[in-house]
C-alpha cells in the first residue's frame, strides 16, 4: 500500500480495458499462453517539483516506465490532470495507480461513510487522470488499526459488505478507463487467490479488477516456503483481471511465533523470477510498483535487484 501513460492516449485507454470481464474463466491455464511483454517497473520518486514534465522525466531517468499518480493531482484542477496525463504519455510512463487507503469497513458509521466518500473521489481521480487503477484494501472491523486483524474479517458479513462497497464505488464513478481494485491481506478478505476469484465474481462489475501484492497473501510458513507455487497460482487464477502489482520482499524474523518482515527486494525469500515471469507473461502492460521503502537509496537497491533478476530470466523492461 502506498499513500502517495503509455506512449499514446489510445494505448492508455486500451490497457485500462485489458482485464477480462468477470464471466471469463479465472484459470489462465485454460486460455492461450500470451507472449512475454516488457515489464513496466515503477516506484516513488524523490524530487521536489510540481511540474508534470519534470516529474515524468525523473521517472525515466531512474529507469521507470510506470508511476504512482503524482501528489499534485486533484479533481479541482482538470487542466492540471490533462497536463499530467500528456507529460507522462510523452515520456512513455504509465500512470499505474491512485491510492485510496481508507477503511471502508470502519466500525464507526460516520467514519465509514467519510472513508467511502474519499475512496469514491480517489476512483474518480484515477478515471480523470487515466490511471490503470484506484486501489485500496477491503478494510477492517478493527477499531484501532484500519488494516488490522479482527475475528470478523474472514466472515461472510465482511465479504458481503466488501462486495457492496466495491459496487458502490464503481457505480458512483462509472469508470471506463480505470479499474477499482483491492489488495489481498493475510488476515482480511480476500486472503488468497481463491477468495479473490470469489470476490471478483460476486462484485460482478467490468470495472472491478485485481491488484496483486503477492507478499500480502503470505500468511503461513507453508506459503512462505512454497511462495514460488503460490505466486504461480496467483497469476494462473487471477491473471485475466490483474491490472497492477506491488513489489516488495519478505524475510522470516526468528521469534517464538511467526513474524514475516517486509524488506527491500532481494533481501528476502520471495521468488522474483517467478513473480516477474508472471507479470511479463500476462502479455499486456501491468505495472509493477515498488513500495514501502524509506529512502531513495533503498528504492535504488530494490529496482536494481528486480532488473537484474528479470534480465537473468531473459525478460525485458519497458
């Protein structure tokens, strides 16, 4: 999760519609194998500028071909949104996502209403700027931590409320260029590829897509040790709907119970060869976005590691 276009506008619009409608088979193994596509890697930039052209060029300087929607973007300034879209398209930098990190299931009714209104506005912003998706998590019934655990977070009540929230956001915005997505979480639904497929079918909206953060679904030693098979399962089952991905890594901190810690890509145990092959094998522009690191140097390390692994696997970067 993160708080903070293609070469032509037509390419951006085409990519925004690339996901298969929910009635399609969720098993990508039943569909023709797509040829590998150059990977669009992206991440935050550390540059103090409000000039869209300068921001877009900085992504390219760093070797990025995808970007988070810049923080200067606002629905109150349509001219600025057009300038952002034009500048990023000119540099062939795909705007990957607009974050909407609010708890759509907050136990406090008024906070929940306000949060849902914010998510709707963020989805409208993603549509206006031509981002691939607006992403959130389903939320939590935890009264303290907006993403925290709660015994009801794996319940039918949680699932049904999430379906209603996702439909509400999509029906309010009626997006045609972007998708509304939520991430998997290890202790909140969807907590894996099967529950995500179930959610996609239940929401039943063409504008609902999948944002894949493979690390978020690692919630057991078995998934941690067998993360290659788990990553491949995610792409096999969710591939038709995936519109964006997050990049990070996990290591196991030795304690008297299970504790997985997010680390810079390359310092953990995630199989990045499998992850990158999954992204490239989708056969369309699906951004892979670095997140949750602290400094420009940490992002440099993560970016360089991912590119090294990808090139060793014979994959290209856009």
